[in-house]
């Protein structure tokens, strides 16, 4: 199962981006709530394999987005 947060990021990229939209991108409240839920459950009781993979995928995408946002800010600052 592909997580809604993962699908949101795929949709965002597929729709086309600009440095401005990359900097402004935020996951939906539902996606954020799901990630918080997974993190809380991971700490409290642990996650099954599917949910652990879902959380891992989100964390990887979050890292990529942070790097993309930093690069987009550089582009906007320099006017590339």
C-alpha cells in the first residue's frame, strides 16, 4: 500500500514545480497527522512491517524535500 503522504509528494512533483513552489510546499494536515500517528505508535508499541516501511519512505522523502527546499532557496537568492 502506498501512503497518502507519499502520493501527495508524487503528485506535487508530477504537476511541475518552480523554486517558489518547492520552498512553499507543505504536506496536507492529513498526511502530517498520519506521520505523527506512526511516530507515536512506533515509540509506544512498535510498528508492523508495512507501517514501518511507510514511515521509512516518508522520512526519506522528507529528507529529499529538505534538500530540494535548500537548493530552491539558493536559486531564488542568487536569481539562477
